[in-house]
């Protein structure tokens, strides 16, 4: 899988891309992640300016259409595989596990990270990207949102997790409406809090039944909305 990230601040990703499972996935060539500085496609100006004031007035600045579209055209030409275009915006469709699983089936995803007051509307009109949001709040830019999507998607790629079954029981995975059950490890007891006896019994049928019930109880208590038949997010 190839991930292309268009951003005004590519250095934000420096530490993130060199840690833990993501770094190992890159080193093992399970995923390619390329960052592209939008300013490289700016007009020939001293400051490589890519933003301007909005027509009609108003606060803030907008990212211009010309460098953005030119950049996307150029980046897409770097690889023959068609790119799935994603524009990160708080106005987009809510990102969830189902969407992550969908993205993980793509050979290539290109993400546009906004800044300031966002993009000139013609970026959307011309490029026709999928508009995606990670929540009903506003960030300083799309870079953090891009990291969230990269993290959720890459862990679903074959070979990234040490155990291929690790993601199956995750909360929200594969249409699962239940939150994941609680888990325990050593020591068996700490400050009068003991591991449930059933997990030490060796009875796999009883353990599976306990976990199913714990998942249901936890979901009813924390996210009862997930159990509603008409829930749109699952």
C-alpha cells in the first residue's frame, strides 16, 4: 500500500513515522508513506506562498486552488496506481473502524492536510476527494488527523501486527457493535484487585462466554448507542 500525504508541514511526521509498528511496517516494505510539501508547487515567490485572503472578506486565509491541484496531479503521476483522494476537514464524514477497513483495501491513498481556514472550494470541485473528519472539533491542521487515519489503516495491513488475529476482537472491528472485553496479565493480584478466576481456569469455552458477556455489559454501560438497530456508524 502507498500513502501520500500533502502538507505544509512535513516535518510534523518525522518522529511519528520512525516509531513502533509503523516504523517496522515501513522498513519491511509493507507500506510506503510519502510526504509532499505543498509549497514545492507554489508560484515562484520568495516565500513559496500558497495561501491568500478569501474573496468577499472574512477572517483567516485560504489555501489556493492552483498549487493544490497542480501538486495532486504531480504526486499522482509518481505511481501508476490510482490514488484514493482524501481531504481532511471537520465538515467531512466521520472516520470510524469500518472506514479504516475500507481504506486498508486500497492500493493507494492520497491525503490532503488543510490549514488556516481550509481549501479554496474549487479544490473539492475539481479533485472530487472524499471529505473525512476524525471528530466534531477543529484542529490547527489536518496533520494530526492524517496520523490517526494512517495508524488505524496500517495496523490492518497483512503482516503489520505480530498476530494476524490481533485486530479481529478490537472494538468496532469488522462491523462489531460491541466494545472489546477487559484483559489482564501478570501479576494475578495487585492492591487487592485480582484477575477473574475464569481467566485462570483453562476452560476456553467458559472464557469465551465470559468475554462475550463482558463485551456486552461494557457496551451497554459505555456506548449503548452502538446496540441500536439503526446506528449509522456501525
